[in-house]
C-alpha cells in the first residue's frame, strides 16, 4: 500500500484527460447520488485474511467465530490496535487509489497510513426498518460540493446482503445538504450538532428523522425515490461483496442499521479522506 502520494492530484489530472466511458459513469454517479460502489477493488482472499485477523482479536474477548451464542455485543469496539497489521494494507490497490482519485476530481491528496477504523455489526434479532435516529454527516455540514471536500471510504471485508447490516445512506442528500446551507448560511462558528438541527428543519429530513409506522416509512423512504427540490432522494443500504469499496461524498447523510437480520456479521473498514479540515 502506498503511504504517501503528494503527486496524486497531478496523476488524477493526467488520468482525467484520457478518462474512459466507464470512469465517466463512475464520476457522474458519484456527483449525482453522492456514492459509488467499486466492485473488486481488492481481492476477496485478502478480505478473508483481514477477517481472520479481526476474529483472532475477538476470540480474546470471548467472541468466537464458530459460536453465535457468543455474539451478544452487536458492535464490538476497541480494535484500533489492529490498524498497524500489514494485512489491511491490501486495501490500497491501484484500483482503490484510482477510484479515490477519480471522485476527488484532480485534487491533491495523500493516501492514508492505514485504511481506518473497524466497523463491525453482528446480527440483531429485530425487524429491519428505515431508522429515524442516527442520521448525520461526519464533518463539515457546509463543506464544498464539487469537487468534494471529503470522501468517506468503506472497504468491505465481508459479503453484505439486503437487510444484513449495511449502512443506511440517503442517496442524493449531499446535494440537498449543500443547497440547504447555501440558502440558510449559518452565522459565525456553529457546532455540528447545531448544523444537524438546522438541516432537520428541511421538511423531508424532518420526516425522515421522525418515528412512525415502519411499513409506511419503508415504503416512502426506501422502496422508491422521491424528488425533492429537483433532487432524487432514497434511503439505500450499502450492500456489497467482500473486496468491494464504497465511496461516499463527505456531505452524504448516513445512519447505522436499525437491524441486521442475517446470520453472519458485517465487517468493514471506515476511512475519511478529508482535504479541507473543519476543526
């Protein structure tokens, strides 16, 4: 895995001049929806090796791979010490680096020293539904739209099917958030919690963040797209195969899953590539 690419921006500009049709589709999808899935960014075998390392750490705290009765903690934490294990460097393939460069649209950046924190989600015996809580943006709610001020990278280490622990994202919400704060500019220094409350004044976001009948909410927010202010919005799950990469705009609203109805845990790495820090 490369540890530093001070010339990433120059490389991306040269690459952009000969961008293929498939690359253009990737960029347009990211611009329109705020996310894109990169199939097979790294190998499934490498993903399996990463899972082996994680399970090796989990067994030390009593969570055993072959015994679901020990999976009592839905979201195990305190695994950050594993970041330095060289096995996780396999995420940083040429395909991974190239995809990040594409969505950053020529901006200079440095590849990370590691590929982020461990986001684990074990099965939870509850009915799946669109959550009303937990919707947020990780960073600057007033950040730049194009090119993006930040990109969230999810390296998927396990297969994730529908309703099996995939992160909930509000497709298209990066454009809605940008439009809202362009029209409702915050005064002076404003905390993220205050900005989140401001965004929740938008009628659609207010409805999304208000509990109600789950079947009605699923039908409205998840089963179809709804055009609001000229933007198609829809709650989607980050489904994937092991080895896939999911790239998300820094302004994209997302929320943890309310349930995981599958039989195997979801493992992923979460990394934020931030070009314009807000702190």
